C-alpha cells in the first residue's frame, strides 16, 4: 500500500540573493521514522527545516505536510513543532508556562487543571518533575534542552523538528540526550527530523539519514546502507572514516574503510585470501581502547589509516612508530566510487 | 584629583542640600536655623495655589508619560520594519528631538501653535463661534514631542537585543501574530516601556522652560516656584522644591532599577 509521507519536498529550491541555500530537493519523510539530515555547516540543513516549520517560503517547489500543500500557510497553522538550536525558551515565563504555551493557544482554551496535568506529564516524560515554577535562566543547558523538548512534544506534533539540538551540550551530556531522544521517539511514535553536522550522532540515532552537500541531497538511506554502499566518495568520507586511493578511471577513487584493512609484521603472516598486500612504514599510532589506529605510508599509495582491533593483536602484533609492516585487504573491502 | 572632584560635587549639590535643609527649618529666614520642623510642608500643601499647580503638573506629567509610552513604543515597533534611507532619516530626527535644547523646543512649538491658531481660529470663530488657545493640551503636546523619542530609544534598544527566535518559537507553538505580540513581544518590552513612562513623567513634571512658553495661563509647579521666587525665596518654596526633587529622584531610581533588572535577566538567559 502506498504510504503518504508526513512531510514531502517537491523540487524545493531556496535562494537568498545569489546564495543557493537549497537546490531542487525531493524528500519524503515517512510517518513514525527518525530521520536525520546530515551535512557540513552551510549546506542548507537549517533552511530546509525552516521551510517545513513555515519560517521561510521556498523560492520554487512545494512543501506539503500530511498531504496538504503548505504554500502560503504560516508557521502557527502548521502541525509541526521545532526545538530551536538555542532552545528559545521564553525568559519571562516559568517552566510550566513555557511548556503549556502551545496548549494555551487552543480555542477554546483548556481548563487550568487540564493544563497542569498535561504539563506534569510532559515534565515527567523529560525527567523534570517538580521544576514547574523555575525560570528558564535558572536551569542548566541540559535541563533547558529538556524543557524545550517538553514544550514541543506536549502538542503531539505530526513531526518534531530538531535543529542541532545537542550541539551546545558537552560530550557526556550529549551522549545521554541522544539516548533519551531515541527513547522518546520510540515511546511516543512521533516522527523526528533531526538536523546535525555530527555523523556519529546521525548514524547512531536515526532510522534513515539524508546526506546533504551544498544545498543538494546526495543520498538517503539507513545508516548501514550509507556506510556500506555510499554512492560517492563524499558520502563515504562524511559517513565514517575512509581511505581513498587513486581509482581505475578518471573521477573515481578506490575506497577502503580502515577497519577492513589487515595489518601484520610481514606479508607472510597476513591472513590468507587477501586481494592485495603492501609493505608499509608505521608513521603514527593512536591507542583507542578497543582499537589501535595506525597511520601508515606506502611508497606509491601514500598515507592511510588502519584500525587494528584489540582482539586480534595477539595475531597481528603491536607496532611502534618507524616499524615496517604489511597491510592488505579482501576484495570485498574495496569499492570504486565516483568523486562527483 | 580627589579634591577637585569633591569641590565639583560640593558646588553641584550644595545649593540643593541647602534647599532641602532649610525646608525643615522652623524659622522663617533662610539663614537663621531655628530647629527642625515640618511646618512649611503643611503650610505649602494647604496653599490652594500650590495645590492647584501640583494637580496641573500631575495631569500634564501623567498624560505626557502615557502618550509618550504608547506613541514611542509604536514608533519603535514601526521603525523595526523600515530600512535604508527612510530609517536613517527617522533615526536622525529622533536623536535631534532629544538633543535639541528645551528653549528651542519651547520657542518653536510656541511659534507653531500660534501660527496654527492664527490659521484655524478665524474659521472656527465664523463657523461655531469658538477658538482654540494655549492650555494644558499644548503643554502635553510639546512634552510628548521629545519624551516619545526617549521612550522610542529605550524600546528600540530592547527590541534590537531581543532574540528573534523567541518570536518564531511563539509562532511555532500556534500563537497568532497578535497572540505573539501580546504574550511574547509586549512582556519582553514592558520593562523598557515602563522605564520610559517613568522618565517621561519625571521630565514633564519638572520641566520649566518648554512649559513656560506654551502653558498660556496655566500654572504648573515649576512655574509657580519661578513666579514666587521673584518675590523672595520662602521656606514654603523650599518645601515644594524638596518634594519635587525627591519624587523625581525616586522615579529615576525606579526606572533605572527596572532597566537593570531586565538587563540581568536578558544576560542570564544567553
Ligand atoms: N536569511 C538568510 N539570508 C541570507 N543567506 C542565508 C539566510 N539563511 C541562510 N543563508 C545562507 O544559506 C546557506 C545555507 O544555510 P543554512 O541552511 O543555515 O545551513 P546549515 O544549517 O546547513 O549550516 C548558507 O550559505 C547561509 O549563509
Ligand atoms: Mg544550521
């Protein structure tokens, strides 16, 4: 059966003066999924989100939400909610009034008791029970973030739009919030659309990832698809780590993931059945706990990285800077990708 | 340097201190201290002329503050959407109306009013046998002229510092444009509007020069003080002066506190 997308972009283009922020994009967000838009700063992620929320109108093309064309529909009439990058909590209202803001715009206005109940539930959901009377500026960054989430989710939007919501948090808190966001999304069944420039975040949280570059969508797929079958070297380089070698034709490269490379003291001690093997010199070593990352040099291939798992170190050995070693890969590990 | 500063402050505040001090003098002569007393206060505020002047001043200051707060805020909000040349011209006009000396505003509004009266009064007289002349409303109009610029500047500073995404967040949460204005923009501007109201009230209440030109036969408190001083400074006048001084000071302090507190909240937020 044909399933209607919650949000659809049809040939959406947005230009600011002569800046092409979003170029001819088609995108269908599926109901109930966790979709991330991934790309470097300035590639048009925020602009895409703002066109969904209704803060920007496309220069051409159409945005539709739940099958309704949103052309000319102002933000306050759209059934989506946004978590802003810097939270945008109202400083003159306490936490409860911030969270109930959306419900209080409904006509007829819900009764006070009903509002209080909804607020209590929403705050419990983000583990902030009892913070009703606090002012937003008395809260920590992580707490403000959760208030912003509660304020959006209390309205049960068709889609929750999140613009780099974790960028301002420190590393440990970010990890916690990633898990919390995923749990919320699964428990509520609300479609989440998250914008991020952090590939690890996109890969670890999403059902699907949409990779953007200079205003265009390059590839959409599950994290595994993007990682295993990137359509070009841009996606391969952006999603996970990759080594690129000169390809067989012009505008192509040979791409091998560092963890798919085998390393050993000599060619003879390398595992059997490798497609290729090379003698290299170890330039650098970084201990990463479960892996060791080596930067190695081959006289014609150049410099590249090898990830050696701790588990196989007894077989492959440990190398010091300046050591000679042998590196090889299985045929299936190498992919030929276009560079455009 | 310190001595110099002390001398300057002495020079500035000694006359004021004298007035405040002698308003509590039991005796009649300024230079003859007879002990502490509030007698001159009760005398001043049972003088019907002074009371009438006080009421006139309060009406003028109240109306000026109210109109300046409303018009000044609307001006600031309107200027938000104006850009380019028009904006530059309006900005310049606003600054000018604050910097122009009171005497210039006084004379020019007087001339403007007189010209206006000369133009419309013959017509009004022939049509309905009435005419318009100087009164409380001309004073209010002249006061609003520069006080609305004060309010406008205060509100604009606040608007400029306001986070645009707060307005977007409100729209995102289903508030109509009017709802956003009422629930987000206005509350965030309120400290500035209130401070502007209090400043306008003070400026209008203690203004002598502009009022002197356009008041017609009306007597405000500063004008009363001025005209009675020509007959010699009485302790009664000292008492009136002290009341004006202290209430102005109080309003200015409140305005300052309001502005600083809202500053702090804005800073704590970001
Ligand atoms: N309001 C605007 N006016 C002019 N240029 C803009 C505006 N918003 C975004 N841009 C430009 O559009 C491009 C995409 O911006 P944005 O969508 O914010 O990227 P991202 O969120 O991926 O970092 C950038 O070059 C940016 O400078
Ligand atoms: Mg952005």
